[in-house]
């Protein structure tokens, strides 16, 4: 038995009443949790956490601080000549949303 699925199914579902509001609410919940998960010494970074709507179908959350990528994924500190491990705070936050 085969089942045909409309290739536009995600777009169709995203346009249903109430779906976009729920997507935006989920992004806002993620931003709130991300702010909570960022350590106190990264206060400036916590202030850069935002949830934003993207058009009328999608939304996202994240950090806009210029140090966010290095903080999350780690980086090489050339002054100390050593690797600095990342916090993986974004991934941890997404995992907690499940």
C-alpha cells in the first residue's frame, strides 16, 4: 500500500489557523529558557537573546551577541594558546524543550 503526501504539506499546515501563533509562542519559550541557561558571567549575551517571527509561517530564537558562536561551540584562544570548550547552551536548550 502506498500513500501520497502532498509535497507542500509543511506549507499547508503552517498556514492553518493558530499554527503560526503556536510557532511564535514556542520560539518565545525557547528564548526564555536560553536566557535562563546562559551563565551569569555572560549577562551581555543573555540580553542579546531574541525570539523573532520570520514572515507569517516561521519563528526562531537565538543569541545575536558577537561572542555567541565561540561561547556555544568553543574556540581557540590565541593569547592562551589553548582550546576553550563550548557551552553547547543552544543545543541543551533545544533538548530541554522536547
